[in-house]
C-alpha cells in the first residue's frame, strides 16, 4: 500500500520539498483536498499525474506553500518595529545601511512594506531588502508588484498615496522606486545555506507549517545569520519556545534579539 510516507519521499525527489519537516496533519489535509478536487484516487495516482502534468505540478507547489500575505500584516507589530526596534538598529549601525532579510516573503508584501518603512528614515536609494521564498512562481508575482485593495488595506495611507498607482477598480501597482530596492531570490529555509550579516530578519507566518525539530534548526540558523544586536521579527502565532536556549533575548512580543 502506497502511504503518505512514500508519497512524501517521491515528492522530495520531484520537488526538493521535504514534507516530513512540515506538520503532517495539516499538510495531509491540504493535499487530500487537492487530490479530491482533481478527482484522483489517492497519493499514488496523484504522484503519477504530477510527473507529467506540468500545470497540476505547479498548482500543487503553490497550494503546498500557502502564499497568503498582506502589506503591514499585524500593524501593531509594525509599530513596535518602527518605534522600538528600528531606532536601536539604526543607532547601532551608525549611518551604515541596515542589512535586512524578509525570509518566506511570498507575494512581496512584506519586503515592500519594509522598504516603505525604512524610506521614512533614510533616502530610499540607500535602502535594500533581501527577500526569499521557496516558491519561484510567487517570486515572479512579487516582482510584478500588482496587488488588490485587500492586500494593501493595512498599509498607512501616506505609503498608499506615495508608492502605488491605481490601475483598475481593485488593482494597484507598486512604484519602481520601491521595487528596485528589493533583491528577490529563491531559498528553501529547510535545505539551503543561510546568508549571514543581517541586522534585521523577518520570518513570519511560515514556521507554523513546520515540525518542532525543523523550527529549532531554522531558529538556530537565523541566530547565526544575525549580527550581534540583530533582531528577528516573527509571526503573531509563532513565539519561539527555546529562545533562551538558542541565545535570543526577547524584549517585545514577536521580536527576538541576538545579544
Ligand atoms: C503564509 S506565507 C507568509 C508570507 C509573509 N511572510 C507574511 O507573513 O505575510 C508563507 C510563505 O512561506 C513559503 N515557504 C513555505 N515553505 C518554505 C520553505 N521551506 N522555505 C522558504 N519559504 C517557504 C511559501 O512559499 C509562502 O510564500
């Protein structure tokens, strides 16, 4: 009998995504729903089909990786970033540009929000944000920079007027000035080498999909990626269990500092 474990191994061979590091119940529920939607019968048939059907393969990847995002997601936390974390990071940097990474950036809402926020405190052409995601298609979407009203509803009005052009009734295009400041790259948090030297890393609303063991490895990697004094900003349901053990101190909810 071809079970989820074997399916998981085949998916790894096909996509490089290691499902065993994602929470099984949640993943299974999503995959089962996709299989049912395509009227297929079980994992074995599904694997056979995605080997040849490119569209379904791409759909599967997008579906697996859950790309929901929005600008300024959880605005209260962005206020803490602006009022508490950024001043201390900028103080410590003494005029040197901040090195910032939005990991698992999805459609770009997060790295673009960062550019806008940082542009309040330094000339926009001095801002750069590295942005990565495992999903190549979603990075292409991020690079197009077109959003609906729902995506930008939480964004402060000053940024909406300054950095967006309305294309249609519910379609808004981000300005090239912001777009140019973000370097997008594909990166798998569970497999790839982590870049280093960051002052600020955002990794939000992706850890919820990973097993505790996988999270532990990722948080330790982020610790190494940060400069001393650097800040890790996590999602609103993603408090770190072993922060002390890893070496982080936490001075505000959802913000972890490398001493
Ligand atoms: C829900 S979105 C979060 C977007 C944004 N950070 C936010 O909080 O709004 C989750 C993103 O994680 C990405 N992702 C899933 N597994 C990943 C992995 N192993 N490495 C890197 N990104 C991954 C998905 O492709 C998706 O774009």
